[in-house]
RNA sequence: GCCGGAGUGGCGGAAUAGGCAGACGCGCACGACUCAAAAUCGUGUUCCCUUUGGGAAUGAGGGUUCGAUUCCCUCCUUCGGCACCA
């Protein structure tokens, strides 16, 4: 925010370092800019090259191998690279300026060693009932686990760098290990799994990894409920979920699995925190923050949702608390986050993020009190400045006490108290009648020198803009209501225009008008601007606003300015189950990061881990005691842990090299695989994870750690699976569908196919337990079609061309649908083709080349949907080489797909009256002639000539009589 | 209030460079097989009218067009987000 002059909290030593950091960074950059020019130019061209290739959707075959040094040394030594506008320019020198390290960091007293509880984690076996299904010919319960084991033993889905192939990084949001997988997980994983398999068959080197977002409230609350230590409970759940995911026949590459609660993972989460701190992007401040009284922790603004401002996790209304917390400077990227160029993301998500960031364009204008105190305000309507007849301060505005007159002091104090007592919801309810109190002070309107009263009112929020507004009652609804209630002056300055820009129907009169006029018009009562046309456009697109801003800037009383609703990301959590924030506080040296070679700061195991409102780590007798990395004197650790969204902001990077220990990821892997080509997951993360991860990527980019402007090139969101009664599925309602039961009953292939078929994937739908029977039937019919050597039954002769046409038309359609996430029509097309093949088989197709081709192509198209049955039929029944999942996607034979005659409907006056069959290559004239020759048409024509004949080639003939 | 999705048979849905509305599946009905049931197979299934046949219909109403589920306008319902944001 450019205009907000928020008062810094009382300067304590502890807040100094980060505040300084920003300043130091900026000034250093300016100084260093020239010296670094050549370096910057050099790396700029490189960045550009890499970015453009990375941003291409279909990756090219080869990227130059990295010639850089190891990761850590890069992060330390690399100077700034050309970064886009608005980026933080940071140099290693500026980092040094931030942290006043004189000597080499002293070894600190290490945190107690975490005895890995993993060894004792004995996973509860996943219950798999004996199959009820009694069809011996087709037995998925036996066949599926068999193939799964073979594929795994053969490492079929392992993804390794292969420069000869184009890469495809398919990423699906990772689950919280809070219990069993539910059907929603399957819905989010299976269709993307099928698509990843399809991409693989198309010749891409596909990486499709999976992991667990294992820290955080979800996993911790689940552990609390069971009364089992979160470490133990979480890893037990992970083991269960891994098995369940395997039973789905997914192609996840388990060698790339990443678990955010594993020290080898969170070491780097902490390392990132340190980098952000060193670059001035992590800071600590006292603020009125959102607190969930049930989960006993603070929350980020994004994690407080809905009208009633409830906790995103547990639905409890949050309260405000004044606390000192750690923040990430996400607002620094507000403008860049509004730019979605080059990425293929759904409009819905882009809109949600845009609204969340809430950019408003306008002006900041400087007012003064009569006595000379400076008041800065933000307005989106500088063209109405002449109509500002009073000012309103938020009750918490720091100037209030100083300007209040002795006569008004009692009333003002009373009002402030009452405002403080109210909850946010009460205060900010839009339907509440406005209240306020006069301060006794006056300001001077800088555009016309008018003396205007200053009021305080709780409809002005300290958290937006500057906490003070100019009130223009004639043109703002809220100000109007306030002015009428307290008898304040109303002066219209925008005269509405009548139709065609003529005179208004009724001229505005400040005394009598009944509502604010918030729209376009002609400026009046505005000095030299009288007669200027004000449109409904926002910002400087509005000529009146543009003219006034230019004038304000000339006179030095205001300037163009932008305001955001977006807030910095609060990441402190007063909970046990998270990555400890790797910071140390010393009475002399303030806050300093734990030296990087001493990461990770491990979570202690022996704590009372249940939440109390204070961080459990604070209550540990010794954990927090350490020594200052600068002076070696006794110091204390930060005892809060990090928001789990911090862990998930970079998990796509950890998959690149989950066991790499020289950095958060192996650069060679990064250079080959990144960026993520296709990202899939729920839309509920639109303003949380999906915004955090973009911010995170941009921050890392500016620190020289990542490349390109965006981490994920294409995003697709699945809808939600609702319960059969259209309500949300939840354990408490008892309406959840357990996928394990479905797999036991029908087999994974059937469940997979049904999940792709029963709804539009991007929409979701209520679950229909009956519907799966149809998909199960389809599987069995496929089995029969391939395994039962049926005798020809009908007399009609088999036409190989017709079968081939259907096969290749289906292939074309299915290929398109995999590409564009239209999974439900893949299944219906395959069902249709199967029905066609049944007919062909009855006509005696078996044994013909067309039949053999149809069988092969059918299984190849089916393989991504139903990997087990496709493999079984391919390998064991058709005797083709193992594995079907290593075959290439078939090519459409366009000649075979072509129709040789087509049936066209004939419309007469817009109604279909007949159909004619013509050769596919017929000319318009021929089609027209054929239509006019039809008996039905002649009957309707009754000897007359049609007024008009329209031939839509390949579609229809339309006659107008 | 603002922003953004979505409204098609009993149900999930299909069809949009404007061109046969209801593909595919569920459900339902009838039939075959069976002592019977299940499974399987076959036929039918938007609604209305007195049949041959005709009419109406894609949330409602209007418009553009030979032709609109698709494009435009005005509404309605519903889901999601934001909300005294100056």
C-alpha cells in the first residue's frame, strides 16, 4: 500500500531487525544496480530463455543441462538476476546488511535430538474382505492386486530424467493424512491419474508424484481425537492411505513421495523461512489478528471464511487478539499476483484471487487539521473532493486523542470504548445503523479551503487505507446516511445528466436529495473543473478522475495511488504439530535465524502436545533454551510453529528430489521437470494454497532459487462429490462413501471408471450408489466381448469398413476428451464403441483384421481408465507384449474415420420433415437437388418453388416456403 | 449490494465456429431364459393430444436468424466468493 502510513508498533528491539531489513534492501539495490549491470544483463537473457521454454505448454525435447554450482552455494553467492517489475531486488550484500553478523555464527545449543517415532509405527492393516463376487471368469479382486504387485516390482511407473523425451509434470494436490481416503480423494486423483497415463502413452516422460501434507491442524486434530501422539498417528494414517492409493491402481511414483512432517522435508521448509527472513520478506509485528478459540491458534486472513468469520478448519467464529506474530510480505506481490498472463487457469480461480486481492485505483490526498496535523486519506473518487463536507476517522486512529477537543473528550472516549467492546461482526455488519461522535476538531479541505468537521465512526476501518476518509455525502451512500443522521452538510458536485447527455431530469439539491448519486455526470461546484464529464469508469479511465489527479499532483497535495484488500500472510501457529519457526531471540541482538547448517530445528517428542493457547513448545522445560548465534549468550527459541500452508507452498519442488540433502531440491531435476504442466485439485484452495504457492514461487524467483514467473502452467479443478441427498459428505452426518468397500465389491477398475463417468469432473455431483452397477456391467461386458468366442448370430454381413470407421472416430473423440479433461464422455464413447463391437461380432467380425485392430485400439484407449483389466486382456488374452502401459497411443486413421455417405435432415420452415442420404462428397447443388427430389418435400411444396434453400454442408438442408 | 459458476427427461448427464435436443448410463415397464429369483439378453421409456399423425419442450419473457440449449437484452432460481474496502 502506497499511501497507508500505519503507525509502527512501539519500537522494541525485537521488531527492529525486520523493519530495517526492508529499507536496507531497497537502498542497497539502488546503489548496487550499476555495478551489477553486466551480470544482470547476462543472467537476464538466460532467465528469459529458460522462462520462455518453461512456459511453453508442450515442452520441447531438450533443455540445456545446468552448468551451475551446487544449490546451496548458488543461493549464497548468486547476485540478483533480472527480475520483473515490482520484484524485490536483493543482493547478497543486502542480506549481510540485514543480519548484523560480525563474526562467524557461533554454534548454538542444539535442540534435543528427535528420536524418530517412525520405527515403532505399526500400521493397522487395511481390512480387505474376501471377495463376494463369484464370477470365476472375471475376478478383479484376484487380478488387480496381482498386476499391482507386478507393476511395482517392475518399477513400471518410475519417472527418471530422459532428455530424449518431452517431459510432463502432472501434479495433483496431496491429502492431509487425517484418516482414511474418502471418495472425494479418489475423485480428485483417479481422473488425473488416467490423464497422466494417457500422456505417458502419447510419448511424454510423465512424472506423477504423491505425498502427504502431514503437518497442521488436520493431522493434529485427528491425533488429538484418537489420543495418540501426532507423530505416531500421522504416520500410521499415511501408511493406511498409501495402501489405499495402491489399491486404486494409480501410477504414482512412490520413490518420489514427500512427507512434510519428515525432518528431511521440514529442514527445508525452515530453510525457506530463513531465506525469506534474510530477504526482508518475513517479519514480526504486533497486530490485531484472527484467533480461533477452539483450535487455540492464530489464523491467516485467508483461513477465516464466510459471513460469520469462522475458522476454515473447524467452523468456530474467530475473535481478534492483539499479538506479535510472524508474517510473510505477500502484499509486496499484490500487483504481480493479479497478472495471470501465460498460465492456463480457470476463470473462476482467477476471479476469486483477483477479488481477494481487491485492487482499487484512486488517489491519496493530504488534508490538514486547522492546527496543522497531517491527515492522509485514500479515495477512489478524487473527482468528488469538492463535495467533502466532513472527515471520518476510525475510532482507533492514532491521531484521535491528539485532536479531540476537551469538550468532546468524554464522548469520544466513551465511543472508543464501546467500539472496542464490539466484535468485528457486530461492527462491520452492513445493515447496522451508522453511529459516530464529533471530535471537536476541524480539517481544511485542500481543494477549496473549506473548514470541515472531523468525526469518528466505526464504519471506517483502521485496517484499510489510512483509517481516515474524506466524506462526500452527496455521492457516497454511507457518508450520505451518516450526514443525514447527524445533520451534516451535503453538497452535490456531480450533476447527473439526462438521456442523450442533455439536462438532468431533476437537479441535485443538497438539502432535499434522498439518496447519494454515485454515478456519472458533470462536475459542478468544483472550481475550475466545473463542466468536466465524469464517467462511470474507475481509476484514470475516468476523464474527471484523471484530470483531478494530474491537478493534485501539480499542486503537491495528492497523487495517484492504489490500495489493496490483500493482507500479509500470518504464518505463526500456537500449535505443536508444525515445523518450528527457526528463529532465536537474544536480548541484545534481537531476532536472528538459526544458522543454516544447524537446521532442522527438530520438534521435541516429550511435550504436552495438546493445544492450550500457548505453543506447547513454550511449555517444554528446556526446548526453548538455546544460545544466541551472534554472541553465544543465553537466548530463547521461537516456540510457535508454521502454518501448514507454508509446507504445501513448495511440495511440488520436494518431489523433484525428496531425499536430496544439499538443498531443497536437486537443480538437475528442477531444470528437467519444472514447471508443473498440469495441476489438479479442489477449488476450495483458490485464495489459500493456490495464492500462497504463487506468492512463494515469485519470492523464490526473486531470491534466485526458482525460475519463471509461475509454478503451475495449467490448473484444473474438480467438483465435489456430494452425498446421495445432495448434502455435503461428512463423518458426523454418517453419509460418507467408503472407497475400500466399493473396491471390495466391484474392483478398482469399475470404481475408477465410475468416478470418471458419473459426473462432469469439473462440476461434481451427488453420489449414486445404484449407478455404479452400470459401470460394473460395462466391465463384465468388455470381459465377455474379449474372452467369449461367440458365434455369428445375425444374418447381416460384417462390414469391416464400418467397424473401422467407428473405431477411429471414437479414437479421435477419446483423444480429444482426455486432453481436455472431459472424462465422462470418454467412458460413454467407449461404451458406444463396445455396443458397436458386439453387433460386429454377431455379424461375424471375429478373425478379420478390422476386428483385431478394433480389439487392440479398444484396450489401448481403455488402459488409462481401467489399467488392470486392460493389462489382463492385452497380455493374457490377446497375447500381446507386456505391458500395455508401455505401449504408444494409437493414431487416428483419418481416411478410415471418414464417412462415405451422410444422412441429412431436411427442415421445412424450421421443422425437420425428412431425411435424405447423400454421398459425403456431394456438392451443395447435388444436396439441394436431392432434397427437392424427396417425396415428402414435394408434398409440402405442393408444386410451389421454395423461397429460399439453405444447405449447411454436412449438417442439414433448410427450406423456406 | 458486488463478482463468478450453474439451470436440459424421474436421476447423472450428451449435443455449443448457431444446424436432427435428450448420446451414454441409472431407474422404470414389458418380454426371453428360469420351478423361481439373481445374473444375462431383447424391446420400450421427454411431455401432451383422439389414432394414422400432429403439437409443445433445454429456468421465465423478449430479440437477432431460414434455423437458438448455444448469440444479445430483461428477469427468476440456485451454488460459491467478497462485503460499511472509502
